C-alpha cells in the first residue's frame, strides 16, 4: 500500500485532467460556426470545381486527396500546394487559390470569417473570389 499511495495524487490529477478535456471537447462543437448546406466530401468539391472552370489538385506527391484539396484558377503543383500558409491569409500564395479542408471541424482553429467559408462538411480557406466562384455565392 505504501508504494501505491504516492501515485494516488498524480493519478487523480491526471484523471481530473482527462475528464476536463472530455467535457471541453463536448462543449466546443457548440461554439463553432454553423455548417451550411453544401458538399459532404472532397470528391464532391472536385466535381463542383471542374464544373465552375476551376482546377482541383492534391497536396501530396502521390496525387491522393485525403484531408485537403487545393482549388485554384490555374493548375498548381503539389509542391506549391504545400507552400500555402494557414494563418497568413494576406500572403500572395493565396492569390487565385483555396484550400478545401475536410472535415471542417478539424480545421476550425484556422477559421477566420474574413478568409474562410464553411460549406457543407468542408472549410474553404483562401482567395475570396475563388471561394465565390466555387460556391456560387455572391
């Protein structure tokens, strides 16, 4: 019992921390901006981008689209797609380019109402003109 007693205090703090984290996780989704009607997958966004005359590409060297699709008004390489700077929406890298992130809830730390739009299950981040062209919203 003497060996267990010194561990009780740190373990109780750890348990309290985990409980607090679970509580916060449950409350945070209520704080996020409401999702709007729109696409439910990146494949759907890629189809809509092509219909709008935009280019859709991967940010991976193997061309797979997993959690992020890059939509732009011109073809871009996967290397350029990886140079996009979240948190710097005025950076020239965003000119004519939008990062489409899925699922949107994972990327909400980057949400900026001046440069982002929640659209269905995705978050669009980047050039407002490309976002308007893609979503059809004025």
